[in-house]
C-alpha cells in the first residue's frame, strides 16, 4: 500500500493530521527530530485511532537518513510540516530559521525528486500576505513578509513555483493556514508550547488552568470593532481535514499543478471575543489587562476561503465555541502537556 510521509508529524498540526489520515485508511510515516514535540504524542495517536504510524526520529537536514527512508518505503505523497515557527524567535536567530526551514526543504525536494515522488502538500501561512494587502486575503494577492519566519514561507513557496515551472511533474498544494487553535475532541492531543506561549489561545488556556496569572492583550486601540486585534481562528481538526482534501485533489487531478489555498474560516474574531468564548468554555473568568501593541502585529485579517471550498470541497465545520471547548479539555486534562508531572 502506498504511504504518506508526514514531516513534523509529532507537532501540533502534524499530529492531528496523522489521526485523520489513519482514520481515513492511509498508512503514515512520520519524520520528526522532536525539537519542538514529544514522542508521547505517538502513543496518544495510537490510543485515538487504534493504529500506529511508522516513526523515524530524524532531522530533515540529515539527507542520508531521509534518503534511506525514501528507499525503504513506497511513498506516494509528502505533507511537509517540519519547521521552526516562532515569529519573535526568528528575528533573534534568523540564520537558524533560514537554515532549518529552507535548507531542510531543499534537501527534502532533492530526495523526493530522486525517488520520483512529486506530490507535495506544504504548510504555508497567512503570514505570506504581509501587511499591505486588503482583507479578506485572496490567494492571488502579492506576497511579502515582515519576519524571517514569514520570509521562509514566502521563499519556499517561490522555490516550489520555480521547481514546477522547470519540471511539471511536481504536483503541489500550498496550504496557507490562518490561526490554528483548539485540540482533538478526545483531549488526548493538543498544542504543547515550550515555555511561555507566544500565541493567544494557548496563553488563555494556561491562565485558565492557573499556570499564568493574567493575559496581556496586545493593543486596545486598533481600528477594529472593539479595539483589539482580529484574526481568523480555525479548529486544528478542520485544518487537518484540509490536508486530506488537498492530498485527494493531487491524487485525482489529471494534470499536475501548483496551487495555493487559504485554509481559514473566512471570519474574524477579536481578542476580547476569544476571551469571552473561552470564559464560557471553562466556566471561569480570564484575568487580562490591555497593554501596548506587540511589534509586527496588524489590526485585522481573515481569509477569503472560497477557493478551498470550490476546488478542495473543504470548509470549516467547527466554530469558536468548539475551538475553545476542545482547547480547554486538552489543557485541563493535560496541564503539563505531554510531559509527566
Ligand atoms: P510544531 O512546532 O508543533 O510542529 C513542527 C514540527 O517540526 C515539530 O514537531 C518539530 O520537532 C519538527 N521539526 C522542526 N524542524 C525539524 C527538522 N529540521 N527536522 C525534523 N523535524 C523538525 O508546529 P505546528 O504548529 O504544528 O506547525 C506545523 C507547520 O505549520 C510549520 O511549518 C508552521 O510553520 C506551519 N504553520 C503553523 C501555524 C500555527 O499557528 N501553528 C500557522 C501557519 C503555518
Ligand atoms: C492573535 C491575536 C495578538 C498573544 C501567529 C503568527 C502567524 C501564524 C499564526 C505561523 C493578535 C493577540 C496574542 C497574547 C494577545 N503562525 N495576542 N496576547 O500573531 O495572528 O499569528 O500565529 O505561521 O504567522 O504570527 O497569532 O495567536 O499570536 O495572536 O493579545 O498573549 O492575539 O496581538 O491580535 P498571530 P497570535
């Protein structure tokens, strides 16, 4: 049976995608160096699905190891999640980000071509729309980015466009995620950030569970309906299902292509609306204070998600209340994430 290779498959979005792949009958091979994830996730995936993935703890920068995995398995397509993703950290160690995200992708593409594997689903991001496009964001907008992290996404999209122009055997879906949050409804897998969370939902969840005193709301003076930043939050299980739809499209289309798709709900919520929804989910108030804006943030963005609906036959099925309910279940049942104690 043909197998799907998932790089970064023990991470937040990768682990949820492995669950959905297994549940839909795919065989799954995961490569991850565990630099931002925990091997316990593999046991949890097995508990949810009663199936297991084939796991290799390997660094994508280790071309020899990656080549050996492609030699051993009959890989049909690759979903490439692996990468470093913290926007702030990427401004402090940009070269580490460029090396980890760009070099590893170039090596991966080289190995894929050598083994005649040309189907690729790539984890891109809404960050590729930069700060000057109107909302909602549409796939044909010009790309730019304000951080080294974001530039790795813009550059990898460009690598893939150039590779496709040169060799039309490449068959690529660029999935531009908006703000993935929530967790698997089982409460067994979810987002497990190292140290202080950078992102809103995990921070709120840690306040709710008593690990942090209060949330700093970054900016109350944006030109939005309540002054706080507006984002397009998407349940991670909906996002995972988008990857399956993208794989199906790559497999069934008669002509290869490279296409970008926004994966978002197409609707924005403010920070205060997310706090209110989380309070409802956890049944307690979230302590917060309005503070100054965070450098690099923009007021508001959300997706035009109509292309994914039309071409991938995909749209979100879960709302903000579902996202908060599942994030809270995960956080409250696993206060220390995947670590014990
Ligand atoms: P994550 O950090 O939880 O998962 C990424 C995984 O990649 C981790 O398990 C990490 O150990 C692994 N990894 C990193 N570098 C590696 C390397 N050189 N070799 C092998 N494994 C390596 O992140 P996530 O939130 O699941 O994000 C997955 C992808 O989606 C990333 O590419 C990220 O940039 C992108 N993305 C994430 C978000 C988000 O908000 N979470 C939004 C848009 C795009
Ligand atoms: C959401 C809103 C903050 C934390 C980031 C990356 C983006 C993509 C998704 C990878 C904003 C506010 C946040 C806090 C707050 N990742 N906030 N207090 O910045 O939209 O997107 O993750 O590709 O590239 O930049 O997400 O969750 O950090 O912020 O007030 O402690 O919450 O200002 O308005 P963001 P976020």
